[in-house]
C-alpha cells in the first residue's frame, strides 16, 4: 500500500529522490501543459505530506513565473524528453537539467521584460521580423526585429516613442507637416531630426540595476540628442556619425560603421568581426538564447548573411570555422569549439 507521501507512479511519472528532487520533478510535470486530474491530486497529497516538501516547493516555485517568458509548453516537454524511455520506463529528468532550465527561463524572462511593457505599442515587430511603414507626413519608418514604437502626430509635433528595439526613420515633409518638428523619444532622452535619415536603437541594460542606453546612427542630415535629465547636455550628431547616450550624458561622437544599417535590407555584414559579436547580433533575429563559448568568441568573420534564415547562417558558420552548434532545445543554442577542424571563411 502506498503511503500518503508517495504519489501513485502513474500519476506522478515516477517522482523519486529527496524533497528537492521531488519538487523539481513536480515542477517539470506541472510545467508540461499535460497535467491530468490524477496528477494534480497526487501533487496536492505530496505537498501536504511533509513540511520539507512545502519548503522545497516554495523555493522551486519562485521560478515558475519565469516560464511565462518561454514559448508555451517548451519547458516541460524539453525536460521530460517525450518519447525517450529507458529499460524500465520513461527516463527520469535530473536535478541538474531542471535547474539548467530554471536558469534559462530566468534569463529569457529578464531579456524579454521590455516586451511585456511594449505589448500596447502602436506598432510592433516580432522576433526576426522587419516592418516598413509610411507615416502621416510621408516619412518612412522601418522597425527592426523585436521592436515596438508609438506614433504620436498631434499638437504640432511629429513624435515617435521607441518602446523597444530599433527603428530607421527617413523624414519627409508633406504639405501641412513641414513646419512641425520631428522627435524620437526613448527611455533615455529625445532625438530631434534635422532633415535626415537615421537609426535609433534602445539597447537592453547590461545588468539588473543598470538603466541601459540608446544609440543613434545618422546616415544623412543631422540629429540633436537631448538626455532626459540634462537638457543642457544636448549634442549634435551629423551625417556619417553615431553616438550613444543615457538619461544624463551623450557619449563621444564617433564615425559610423557603413554596414551597420544593412539590417534594413535584411542582411548582416561582417568585416573582421569577432564571432561572439556577430552571433550576439544574429541572436536578436531568433527566439531564445544563442550563447557563444569564450574559446571561439574572438574568431574573425567576414561575410554577408541573410537575417531571414538564422539557422542557415549557423550552419554556414559551423561548416567554415572550427565550431560546433549545440541545440539543447529549440530555444537554447550554444556555439562551442570543435576539435580537429580547420578554420575558413564562408
């Protein structure tokens, strides 16, 4: 006869081990999206059977909210390894696998936090998508991958509010709009167009407590940047120049990378670009995490890569360089060193 502390094997998918192992196993079962009434009853019985169960479940369940940042059911199905069976039944997920997923979910959720805030934006683009719009004044607007913007043309102003990602703006001056100033606002300040074509990118903050920054790249004309908390610290950025700024200061104006705007044409251009930097950029055009080991991050890359098929780009890089692509799940890819393979160029 089974004790109250032991869920039935058919209901609990073979939950075993100490309290933490059991809590982690229950996490996987409940996250799978395929929970039966019998499993829910078995979980409730397990939770009440021992104070240690409740303590470990509380610790594990703090991460449950992070799973909202992952695509539906990906977590449970990836860990459970549907269809994988050992000689005595389904292969049991290890504690290390579950903890790895929890960390992955946390990273994804953190990386996607601005997405939640951008859900109500006027215009949005999905991961890997680029969208082109014509604004009421005839200006051209291109949204980069995973971007969001509000369009506020009213009260004598032409104003865009960049909520997430990057946009390219090519201003126009149809009758009735020519005298109205054109602004792009970000979380860090305001960019005023002075008859121009330019890119504004709101970069993700590098740490939990850091506020991030915005970047402006000017291909034609000029813009004026004014930090949100320092109106006196404005700076002019002209054609062929770029600058980054936060809410207090505008950084030094630098020469523009002539290939930086290739994304507007659906391409990524690399000229002696470290592999790590290249893949960090490529990662913005595919869902999930794309990680690069330090051992291969400095390999220089030259080439032109299509952004609409990032898997094809990874395959080409794997063929040309001493690297190996590890796909842990559809949403977690690592690039690591490959032994006994010659380097080359795609």
